C-alpha cells in the first residue's frame, strides 16, 4: 500500500476543466528532478519521526543532569557541615559520616552509568533514523523504504489505538524497533491507565517532570488535575480536607484561572448529589475521559507528535481528491473507497473536490473514461481506458505494450485509478 499521492501521466483531456493531479495528469515520465521534489515533500511529513527520539534524549539528559546536580550539592553541603563541627566529632563519627557520603556518591555513579547507557541507546536511535531518511535518495532502495514507512505508520496507529502488543510484535518481526516510538508510548500508557482508574498521582508526577516546558506552552493540564482531585474530595464529603487542599494547591492558580477556580470551589455548597446542571457536570465520569484526552494532547505536543495518527493524515490526503457529492448518493460505485462507512467518516471534515466534472479521454480509443470504462495505470505511470487495454491484452496473450514508451507488462500488473 503506497501512501504517496503522486501525479500520474494520463490520456488527453477534453475541453472540460483541467484534470486534478491526484487523479491523473498529462505529464512525461518522472524526471530525476521531479522525483527529488517529491521526496522533499514526502520528507516534510517526517518531522515527528526525528523529533520524538530527540526530545526523549533531551528529557533523559535533563533528568540525569538534575540528579547529579542535586546529589553533588547535597554531598558538598554535608561536607561543609561536617567541617564546621569537626571539633565536636570523634574519629569514629567522622569515618561513619564520610562512609555514608562515599556510599551516596557510589549510588550516584551507578545511576549516572545507567543514565549514560540510556542516553547512548537514544542517541543511536536518532542516528539510525537519520540514516534511514538519508537512504531515501537511493533509487534502488526506494520501494523498500516506502514499505518500511508504511510499517512505521501502522505501528504508530496501533500504539495510539492502544494495541500495544500487536504494535510491538509488528515492529519486532519487521526489525524496525529503532524506527518506532514504542517505549515513548508505553510511558504515556502508564499515565493514561492511572487516569482511567481515577488516579492523578502519576499524571501529576509527569507534570512535575516536564514543568518548565508545560509552563512555556501555557498548559492547563496540572490545574485540571488539581481541580479533579478537589472534586473527588468533595464527592467523598471530605470538605475540610478539600478546603485545605484548595488553599495549598489551587490558590496559586487563582491569578490565572479565577473563574474556573470559583466555579469548582462552589461545589462545597452544592455537594456531589446536586441536580443543578452547572455543577452536576463536574461530578460526571466523563470528566476523567476529558483528562485522558487532554493528557494525550499535551503528551503529543511535548514530543512534537501529530494529534491525529499518521495513518489518518495520509488517508485524508488521498480522500481529498476522491470526495465528491456523488460518493454520498445511492449510485456510488462499490469500488469507490468512499462507499465504505469508515472512509466516509474519515473524510467527513474534508471539503468536496471542486473539479468533480473533469473528463478524461483515452489516448488510444479517444473514448471517455468514466465509471463504466475506468482508467487503468501502467507500471510506468501512463493511464489508458480499461476497454482499450482489455482489447490489447486479448490480442497479445495478456501482454500490454505502452503506445508511448513501448514498455511491455502483464495485464495483471495494472492498477485501477479513481475519477473524482
């Protein structure tokens, strides 16, 4: 399955409006410069592919740096304190104190060695992805590169849809573990699972780890988590604890989100069994679903991922050329992808193609190509009508000879093109 939307050479167009490129375009066989331009456009969609491991590496580096800074500062402070009271310390006390500091530094060393190992693995992953992108310029390996890209897109889709075991198995059998972000998604899975179990501890810990970056993006996730924790205290009739919690954790947000804060705190008066719709909604289980979605969005933003699965984005790019009013009528051909409910739902937010009155004329027979006589694409990219190619194949034992280039192929090698 090739997800590129490449323009294909076509037969002569009639005086009707120009044929859309995604359907078929009159053009010479792809020149090297055209192919390079297509590759450049294709690589623009690989931003996430490179950004995610880089962000993961930066996060690990920051964590290791903060750990070393914290431990070293604590040891130096302890040494300075020991020096100040050295006169009051016995020899045995001094040895015990120094031994504890040595043990602490040894523990730090082990943690940093493990952190260094993880950093090296993540750096190798970045290197592997850059080498993979570089290989796209090799014409002999381009077909293989596209197959790997499709597998990567499928793994990405499965991870986002929570098919973790299937995604891992596909990555392992395809040997592309370094080209997919399974470990990153598994980190997010822990937080998502905890939120679905109505627990906010892991989500708050994640916010603390990424506090500076979330603050820079003006994220409300931590505030929403704190509000939900307050709501749960009110639900449990722990009003005194709720007030104490609000003073400690919600008051600092008052300057930025006073209206939301006042709205939630008012639940102390209305209580969890209120019938007032304004406050009843705050106690609905769907609030946890909203938190899960909000976390997913913040997680994707943090790692430079698209909110939508890449598979949906590629499919929608193709559907933009196929979506016409005819697709939603009873006369729609069953061979049209948009006759399927899944594709219709995916194409729902997309605009209709404005060139749905285009006409294609076969280069061989000069007859109109339509749903009754659909266009077929040769391996070299040229497009002719089904009627003309079937007649040619019947006379040449199933062989097709391109009248423009003289290239020969089997009739079974042809692919159907859809007219929008």
